[in-house]
C-alpha cells in the first residue's frame, strides 16, 4: 500500500491509499474492505483485470463492505472521503488534485502493468 495523493487542493486532510492486487486477490481485497473503518481516507483498488470483460469487482467488494461505498472509478470523478474506488477494465488509473484520471492504455504486445502505472500516474501535490 502507498499513499497516492495528499494534495491540499483535493480535500483538506484526505489521504488516498492505493492498493494493488493480482487477479487472484479477491479474497484479500474482500477481507480488507470488510475490516475498513475509514476516517478522512479513501482507497483506490487497482487489480489486474481482463481487458475484454466487464468487472464485477465493485459489486463483489460492496458485499463485503459494511458501510463504505465501493464504486468503479470514472474519469474526472472527485475522490471523496470514506470511499473505495476500483479501476475499470482495460484502463490505467491516475489521480491529480484529488480527481481520478481514467486513461485508455495504448495497445502494446507486452502485458499491461496497471498497478505500477497507477502509482506512476499519481501526483503527491500536483503542480501549483
């Protein structure tokens, strides 16, 4: 886990924590979400997903969450406290000034690495 964004311009005092998981990480992610009690914190979940299928990860994690909303990340979505955001399939994800950036990756012959891309596309404070 790593803190993705501590930008004062996003939401004062909000910490955004990034969590990366392999395709087999559903059980661990469900356990994490079921035990979360967020206070001035949000989570961004990046999982290796098949680019060709719609993800049901937000639905599955919502079942494990007690009171915390779990939603699929969309481009331009403002990060709110006490939420879990899940990367959509066939996308890279970044965050800038507390706003999610969903990026369509270029078609490349080698495997995609969305977890690393997310951490590279996150800015701690962003430009002034």
